[in-house]
C-alpha cells in the first residue's frame, strides 16, 4: 500500500455574479483573477445567458482555460453562503451591497451557469 499523499484538484473559488447583467460577470471575474496566480481555479456563477459566451472569450484573450461550463440545480443555487463576495464595481459598499444583491440575486425560474476557469491556461 502506498503512503504517498494523494493530490486533490484545487477547489475553485466562487465569484457570485448572479443577478448581474453583461458585462459585470466578466468584470467581477477579472477583478478576482487579478490577485490570483497561474493554476488557480475560479468559478463564476451567473444568471446572465451572455456569460456563457463572454467568460470563455475573456479566458481565451487572457491565456486562461475554461475547464467546465455547467448549469447549477436549484439546490446548489440557493446555498450562496459559501460563495465569496466579489469586489465592488463602484456600487454600494460592504454589507449594503451584500443585502442588495441577496434580495435580487436569482431571477424567478432563471438558470444559473457555473463557468470554471483555470488561470494561466
């Protein structure tokens, strides 16, 4: 039996952009990616259908790779507590922004896409 540690794939950091329209999901993702290293993995949650095309285009232009593009089911979408808030885009600050976003986050009957990007290709 081997005693070598097993290497787990990195757990993606979540950029929660649900309820935001183009271009904000990409802007939020880019802001978080700026402070990360090549090989880091980020997942953006978006209810904007344009993000399915915008995020992969942004990734290609920056030398990153999209590793997964899936639809989240309702059970996952409702658990926003473990999502890291993205930097503010010149909107309300701190707790006010979080309260505002949680009130308008997921459109009724909307689809949430999870697009995962590995930085640095």
